[in-house]
C-alpha cells in the first residue's frame, strides 16, 4: 500500500479532537466487548437456555429503544459533549456495580438482567449524542465519512480483541475480572473527552415542546425518503438478521463442544472479518457508491450465514464466521454515514435517535424471536433461515440500492448527448 493510500485511509486523524476520541474509545470498546461476552456466557452457563440469551440482549437494548427519542431531543437541546461525559461516567458506574456483584459471588440472573437494563437506558442518551459529536470533532467535513469508517474499524478491532481476551480471562479468573477491566477502561475515554478543545457551545433557542419536536422529527423522516428507506432496511436487518450472534454461545458449547474460550474465538473471528471490512471501507474513495458496497456486502453476509449454520468443522466454520463479519460490518457504518451526511444539522440528534430506535428497538425483539425459534428448530436451522432472509431483504431493496448508479449513468448519458448536440451545432 502506497504512502498516499495510507495517508488517505487515516486522513481523519489530522483532526486532534477525533484522534483523542478514537484513542479513548478504542480502549473502552475492548472493555465493553469483554463485558458483553462475559454476560452472555454467564447467563447461558447458568440457564442453558437460548431463550434466556435472547432475553439478556433484550434487557440491555430494548430500554435504548424506549428512551432513544428522549436521548435525541437531549442531544439537540443540550451540549452533546457534556451529555457524553455524563453517559460515559454512568456506564463506568454500571460496570463497577456488575463487577462487585460477581466478585463477591452474590448474584442471580435477574440481577444481571436488571443492570443490563440500566446500561440500555444510559445508551439511549449516549448514542444520539456520540455520533453527531463526531461532526464537531472533524474540522474538514470531507473527512467525515473516513472518520465514521475509522470509528467502525475501532469498534470492530475491539470486537476482535475483546472477546478473545474475555474468553481467556473467563476461563482463568471468571466473569468478575472481565467486568472490572471494563469499568477501568472507561477512565481512558473520560480522560480523552477532558483533553478535547471543541468550539464554544452555542445553546439553541428552544421554543417548542418535547412532543412537538418528536413529531417534527418524524415528519422530517417521512419527507426525506433517502433517509427513511435506509432506516427501514436497517430496522429489518436488525430485527431478522443481526440477532444471529445471540446464538453463538450455543454453537460454542453444543455444536463445537467448547468452553468460554471457544465462544471468545468465534466472536473474535467475526471481529477479524469486521476489521477487514472496516479497513476496506476506510480505504474507499470519497466519491465511492456506498449503496452498491452495502448491496454486495449484504449478499456476502447472507451467503456466509447459510454456510456457517451447518458446518461443524471448527476451522472451516471460522472462515465463514470471518467472512460474515466482513459482510455484516459495512451495514451499520454505511447506514449511519449516509443518514448523517444527508440529514439537516438541526435535526441530526433526532434523526440519530430514530436510527437508535431502528437498531436498539429491533435487535432485542429479534433476539427474543430468534431465541424462541431456536428452542423449537435448533440454533443451526435458525441461523440458516436468517441467511436466507438476508438475501430476500437484499432483493427487496435492490432497486433502491442501485438507484444511485442508474441516476449517475443517466446523468452521464445526458451529458454525452448535450456534448454531441453542441458539437453538431
């Protein structure tokens, strides 16, 4: 890879505030994935129930759906920087409580689920503030798509490292150590926020009631199909496809006859593929057609889920796990990139709250659904169905995803016709 290509891939790091944010979040996200892995493994070990795995995801993410609209309004009304400081501190406190509960060996499944609910409420205010704040960290707006792609690569590198570390620590030291490391990791992101030098905050003039702002956000989405159709596709994928990872503990323990380390390795291979996808996205040219990339990667995702679902040979299954991670990774990133770039600045917080609803609302419901279905038809058949449904969704949105290419082709044909006419004149 040439020096110019490398510089282009990491061009968002020219922004000091973004570099600080990236560094702090990188450390914190590793801790977050360690905690996620630890919670899922604990619940499955205690209950041996795929449905309870779904309920665990539901408990941690459905509250984000319920409160995300309020989080979006808070993001548009108040200083997002301060909102993020508060939510990150609250997340650290939640991790400390979870760690203490497990380390003193006095816990039940329902106590773990209750703390997951608390984290879900915190995330409802964190996500709508964190994503739009990246706009303020990046001074050159041409760097924004690259910053969002690098942000996803950071999350996916954490997804690669976090579960692998978690699997090792779970076997040697137990889940409490994972939760404690996560609590400590939040110190890094809080320090990075405190070191930032953002533009002076200018409070918006608030003349409308909360209800009016909610309606205004909905009307804006209704009148902006380029955003609302993307959000519909995100909602369907979050409901029907992305919850496949709910069943990974079943594959680790039952299909591959492994332990917590095996579960960590599966997540890490998915993370490895996602990291490759992140680097690929970050390396795209600024004028790349993201919808076509989304189309291709969604097809890869669906096909690889189909193969992964019924392969019991672990090394080969990990190949398809990595490829599914590659295909899956682009989806959320491209959705967020297109939606943020095309949304109006004054509406961005509320738009992101609707994105959080589409993701955090549908994913936990889907996790419950896939957990219940898995109890009836088995985990392999459940994921097989998800792979097939992924391809059906791609087919349903094919016309929308290829519309940009058709418009570009029509524009080029029109330009050629005009040039020909001018030459004839």
